């Protein structure tokens, strides 16, 4: 077979067609974050820009540069995108894809950590802070460790992949796609490389499921009302917007991740469900960015004024504000 044979047409059509909507959405969100003049979230918007660019890069990478192809019941991915056409191996592409998922999780963790520190007065004196700091630092450590680990163990990982392909090809000589360099086989707990990677992947998922809801609940019940009512409302609004975005990630990123872990450990047979998981994984950033525009009031107001759907309003949260004072937001 041709190692560059693409994924099913229906998967490619849905994934690529959606980008006629997703790319303009990313651009609108980026423009509003860069050019908006507001003292409401002068620092926080840099976290939003970071997360937005990460989402955009991941969607282009997964949708065009990788373009995964599945061969059930094998727990493998054959890449057929631009990078495969350029001769980049499947091991490199898959590792970058996994690291992209992990760094996306890091950006979510950092946004919630920032909102926690901005929302809670004297947060350093709170006992709960030590627990959250541990979870956030764990996420940071895992992301850095995995990047270094993948780099220093690349040669061993490549040898393991060649062995797995040769063994499977002996058992199934008609499955010639196993000879493709663009194939990456996930065989957890059979070698130290995949074992460490999968274990840390699971740990990071658990950490996120603990830290994100934990911060949300704690801030909701401990948000101080000693300041002005306007400040209190802004804090609530920004946290609510972030929770909505995180919920989208939990559904469109978290559920596919759990499905992949399940497939790695127990196998799978239905390619359609697996392709659906990859579709949601690839496009989760678009849904999150759209929610950012809709539910983050300063961004929404900026775009409404930009497209002349609303008159310019001069206020503390206005896009025309020229107040340059520092803000903890």
C-alpha cells in the first residue's frame, strides 16, 4: 500500500471544512486581545493570547501536518499529512502531538492559577494554596520532563518501534502498512519509553481534573466582596468565562484523551469512534476560542464596536479606555 494514503474522506472533509470558520475565529480573537484597550485584564489577556496561539497551532498541526490514519484493531497511528510527505517519521510527529496536548493542559492550569491569585486576597496565607501550588508545579514538571525525556530517549524509542513493527509484520504479513516509517505503534508497559510517557500522561490528566474544578469551587465561595462591586463582578465574570472554556476542553480534549488511554490499554475495534475522538481533539481549540469571544465581555464589546454593531462606550471596561494604570487582572 501507499504509506501516504489519506484518512477517510468524511474525516478529512469535516476537519478541513471547519477551518473556514475556525481560522477567522482565531484571527478575530487574536486581534481583539492584541488591540483592545482595557484595564480590566491587562495581564490576564497575555495568558489568553498564549492559549489562543497554542490552540491555533495545534489545530493546524493535527489537521494538516499530521493527518492521522487509523488501522483497527492495531493501537497505532499512521500519519499522512504534510510532514509525512516531507519525510518526517511517525515517532517524531506523534511525540510532538502528545507534547502539544500536554502544553495545552499547562496553559489551562496556568490561567486558573493566575485567576486564583488575582481573585483571592492574601492567597499566600491560605492553606489551600499549598495544595494548588503542588498541582500546578506538578503539571509544569511533567511537561518539561516529558519534552526532555522524549529527546534523550529518541534513539531507544526508534529501536522499540522498529522491533514492534517487525514482530507484528511476522504475525500479519499482509498488513504492509506496518513497514511505513510514518507508523507509530503504542505498546504501553512493554518498554520503558512508552511506560514513562503513558504513566505521566495519566498523572497529568488526574492533576488537571483535581486542580481545575478545585480552583473554580474555591474561588466561587471565597471571592472577597470587600472591594468595589464593579471589581467583584469583573472577577466573577472572568472566572465564569474561564470555567466555560475549561469545560469545553474537558469535553473535547479530556474525553478523547481518556478514550486513547483506554484504547492503548485494552484495545479498540471501532475506527469511526476513534476518528470522532481525533476530530474533537483537533477542533477543541476552535470551540474554546469561540466561547472566549462570546463569554468574555471586553472582547465581545470590542468586536461589536469594531464591526459597528454597537456604539463606542467609554467606561472602565471600554475598548476606548486610555487608563494605563497597572492591574492585577
